[in-house]
């Protein structure tokens, strides 16, 4: 048993001495620290051409969050029913310049969502049939 212990210690010492013997050499890296500034200042405005999905939380008698939003044509709004009273709702909306054309969602149960793709620019109002709280959507080219 002593023989294996001594043999193990000798092997450990050999491995430790080998690790300290093979040290990697440091690599010298240099950086160019001069940076030239552009001749004139340039501003870049990034315009997203991709449609965006916005979320509106329906909070029952507490209204909506947010209750007003600006989007661009081609964007989608998703209404999520988070009514604490757990009521089923219908979301109604219309364009202000088209008083007689209304869009109605199907019944939206608590925890469910309803989405609508807005293709026409204009100002819209929306509300729920359960509480009548109103919100506004402005659809315009941004």
C-alpha cells in the first residue's frame, strides 16, 4: 500500500513540474489608436418597413393600457382580455371619418386575444361592449 502511495506522489510531482515547465509565451498585440472623424456630421434615420405588432391590454372597468396609440398602415394591434372580473367582451372600433362602418371582434374570453391588421390611415376609436371605456388609434405614415 505504501508503495502505491509513494508511486502516486512521484507521478503527481512529475505532472506538476511538467505543467510549470511548458509555459505559453505571451503574444504581443498592438492596436492603432488613431481614429479619424468624419468630415461632416451625418444623421441617419432608420425607418422600419416591416409591420409591427402592438399589444393593448383590456383591463375591464379600468379601461385599456395603452388607451391611445399611433401606428402605421400594415401594423397589427392585439387586444388581450385581462379583465379582473373575468367577463367576456366584444371589442368594437371604427374610423372617425366613417361613422357608420364598425368592426366587431368575436367574443373575447378572459385570457384570450383578438388581433386586427390596420391597412387604412385615419383616426379610430375603440371600446368594449361590456364597459364602454374608449381608446384611440391613429394610423398614419410615420
